[in-house]
């Protein structure tokens, strides 16, 4: 699946000219840029900041916050923290575009039942045609990007309906540190490592999507989602993981014990709880760019000192095969032999 | 113009300064004013635009003093 590429000796980003370039020592431009930025000290967000934000918005509506639950360790622990640690009344919210796994749904059902919180599941096949179009048109758009635009728009819409002031995501430090976290989704599409991916996604949304009239009102960027959200109702997006000093090694045992949470047996990256369509998204990202957004996130965490390079390389080993990709392609209503 | 709090993000360029600013603003109460000090000239356009398009925070005044940019932002 992967062409051999030179990989940065400090993080795990492969060389991908012109955006990612390794110097003579084998270090990428992102790591070198980070060396300059890290010299500036600033106060990292503390739990006391999170408590201030939560208290400021507490008891303003029927629900104090809405937690976006994927069934993964990060969002499940976020739900746990909101209910148990901060004594809030959260609404758990999950979307299913038809590719959520049984393991993820079982984790969500266990968590909401044990925590006794209200739960809203939004299941829709609305995005299926768009996903199929990305694949069949051989667009280099990253499947996860329009999906994140869709689910964030949906999350803001649901929060607006219940006038919920805080949307809680399970984004981790690698998905957020030094990004436009409070206003944007986990990925900063303006960052150099996302530049080519973002341009191709934009090209798809602006041009090829016109062929599918049902998406005429679909937002074309996260900025458009945020502008629309602001007109409906102002909700702030935060993740407790930006503020708390704990990592997965702390909260996985906690949710396993308290919420019967189980690690999915088969997901990419290893230890994650991503939808099955993610396998196809990863396959195409590797094919077109030589890396995925998981490589970007892991590299950020390595630079920030939250993850060891060896751990990242182990987590990002490919654990799926062509049969998996064929099954997902067929589920999109496409012929695997024409699209893989 | 009296600010309730000051956030000094000199040496910290866009876009990395934006999330730190937004977290700070979210911790403040309605009516309070934050003085943000930055030295990345890109911030002069980028931060006011992000505040206007995507948040409820109001940029009341901006002052450029040599290489330092002071932005006074009100929490509504």
C-alpha cells in the first residue's frame, strides 16, 4: 500500500515536496519550525481555566453541555469527566453516517446508560453519496474532511436547538495544541502539512459536488460552518484533554472500570475507535499524499513530548488489508476493482 | 482604556496565538476587557477577522506601538 519514503528522524512525517522537506540531517521543516516556536514560553491551559469556562456556562439551559461521543477513549472519558468530575448535566450526541462500528456503539450505549445521561443518536445516509463521489471521481479530497464539516455543522445545529452553550469534543493534545482549537475542528487546514489535502478537498467541494444537487446547501469550509453556527446560536467548542494533565494511560483504565469501555479489536490507528470508512480514507491519503492526518497528529505529539516516536510508529502500522477496503467500497455501492 | 486582564503573546505567531487567546477570553466574564499584546503583524488582520466571523467577542480598539500590537477585546 505504501511507497517507501524518507521519514523524518525526529517525528514520523515522510518527505512530501514541496510542503514537507527533510534537511541533510534527516529532520523535517515542521520539526525545525517547532524548534523556533518552542523557545517562547506561554502558560498552557490549566484545569482551573476549564472549570472557569464550565462554571460560566453552567445551568444556562436544559443541558450544561453537549458531548460528541464517538465511542472512543477520548470522547468517552470526556463524557465521564463532564458528568462525574464536573457534576454537569450533559447531553450525549452521536452521529452515524452508516459506517459506525458495533464496538463503538456498544461503548456509547454502556457509557450513557451507566452515567444516566440523555442521549441523542443522529443516523443518516445523507453523506453516503458524497463519499461515493469522492471515491468514484478519483478526487484527492480527504474523505474525513467533508465528514468533519458535516458533523460539526450538525453538532452546532443540535446545540442550537437546545441552546447548549458548550460543545465538548474528545480532541486530544495532538489534535489541538497550537491549532485554532476553540473555533476550528481538530485539524488546522491552514497548516503546511494539510495544505495539499485542504486544497483538493476545497476543489472537490467547490466543483465536483455541484453535480449532486442534494448538497447545494452543504458548507464548503469549516469557516462557513462557524459563520452559520454564529447566526444560529453561539456554542463554544472545547475538549477537556487540552486542559487536563492526564493522558490515555490514565483515563483508559478509568473508563474500562467505570463505564465497561472496551478497546476495539480492529480500528486504525491501533487503539482508536474510528468508523470503518476511515480505512478507505487512510488508504487514499497514503496513496495520494504518503501520509494521513494521524501521522500529522502523532508528529505534533512527538514534538510536544506527549508521545514517543517508536510508539507512534507502532500505532500507525497498517493493520488492514485489501479485503477490508473491498468491503467498504462495496458498501458505498461501488465496484472495488474500479476504485482501488 | 482599562483592561481587566492582559495576555502577552509576543513571540508567539499566528495561528498558534489564536487558541490561547480564545481560551483566555472564554474564562473571562461578560463586560470584562482583555488587552492582548502580540508582535506578529499577521495578527492585525487575522485576529479581528476570527473574532468577528466566528465569535461573540468584540474588538474595541487596536494600537500599534513599534513592533507591538495591542488589541483591546471586550467579552459580551
